[in-house]
């Protein structure tokens, strides 16, 4: 395998009509590459992994999904193994229970939860998968990114990484529903890839963990911002044009000004020296970026 995967034809395995199904080539390539003794598939969906396993003559594999009565949030992984492939829902992009198969299920990861809850539940499942692995075993995890209401969500960035990341492959996506849509706003870049992460369990007891902290930071509190950047922000917040007094009023509450007794001189000097700022008339300044 190489780090870019591209399978224009999804192959003969599994149910091609099962929404969000993956190409069996991914699973086949992983199994042929790692040659596990025991293969477990979590979120097996339309049966792609099972068909691939049978094709490769693997008869002891295990395939788990809500659609066959196995609930990732409640049930245990029924066996230890040296290889788990998992392909969760991409948050709520496609809804499964009640749409792809009968019955509403309140543990369906594709429904009824906000993004933070989805990530926290996915972490629960991933930790369950990881602890089921034998030492030296691997968890291959396939997921895509999500764009919703103008916001970009990177599931692989937001979830906890459990174990040592051995490989990060990018898989080209074909035949997405979004490919056939025409969007009014075409300034965004459509998502045409998925991520395949391979985590390895390299120690019996110790596990390396990596997680992302998300928060907001006010640039006014940032001591290392430059005077130019600070004044640009101040002018932008004042609709691109402002008097020196108005600029002072914005800047005086900033950490950078509090750290410098000569901050007013610094503001005047920066306005004069930098060609991003130009005087409209005496004491009135404008931001120009063209
Ligand atoms: C992206 S699909 C997997 C597609 C599969 N790889 C294929 O090729 O057909 C995600 C699957 O996660 C399952 N799922 C969602 N929540 C679940 C849960 N709590 N427990 C088990 N499976 C769940 C859905 O039923 C769905 O089949």
C-alpha cells in the first residue's frame, strides 16, 4: 500500500446500495498487507468486509453493526484480535437506523447528537476497540471530514488518538452525493477525500493518547501580536476607517499596550510607517490592503 488510495471502481464486495459504504479494495489491501490472524470489523454496514474476508478465504472473521443487533455503545467486542477495521458514520451526514434498515435506535451514532457528543461516543468505541487488541495488533480507522452550515469538522483531528499512529493514508472519494449537487456558493472546496489511520498497540499495558483542545482566544490578550497586526484589527473593527482617538480607545485595553508605557507613540509610528495604513486627513486613518 502507498499513502494515497484511489479506487474508482468500488469492487464487487458488499452492498453497493448501502449508503456510505466503502470500497472493498481498502479492506482487501489492508488484509493483504498486514496479514492478520484474526479480523474484526466494527460498523460493518452493508457487508463489504465480510465479502472481502470470504474472498480471501478468511473464515473466522467477525463483523459487527447495529443492523445485526450489535450496539457499539453497549456491547463488548466479542473477541480479541490482531486487526480491527472500523468505519463509523461521518457524524450525521448519512442517517442509518430507520433509513438504511428498520427501527429507530437511540444509540445510532449517525443520529440525534451534536458534534461534541458524537466525538465523545466515537472515543468510547475507539477505546473499546483498542483494548480488545493483542499486543502488536492494529486498528485501521476510516472516516471523512464534514462540512455543515459553513463550518468544517475534522473528525480525525477532534477525536482522541489511542495508540501509536503507524500510518495516515488519504483515500480519494468517488461517487459522493455531493459530487452531483450544484451549490449556490461555489467558493468552498468540496471534500473529495477520506482518512485512513492505522493505530498500533505496541505495549501490553501502556497506551499513548493524543487529543485536541478546542477553545477561543482573544487577540487583544495576545502579548506577541505585532503593532501592525493590532492596528489592522482595530481599524477592521472600526469599519476600515477611524480617528486616532478611536484607534487609541480600541488599543488601550490590549495586553500589548498595557505592557508598553509609550503605546500611543507606537501606534502613531506604526500608522505612519506601514503602507497598510494611510491618512485620509489629519488625525483620520484608513486601512488599505490592495
Ligand atoms: C459508514 S457505515 C459503514 C459502511 C460499511 N463499511 C460498508 O462498506 O457498507 C457506518 C455504520 O455504523 C453503524 N452504526 C451506527 N451506530 C452504531 C452503533 N451504536 N453500534 C453499531 N453500529 C453502529 C451504522 O448502522 C452503519 O452501518
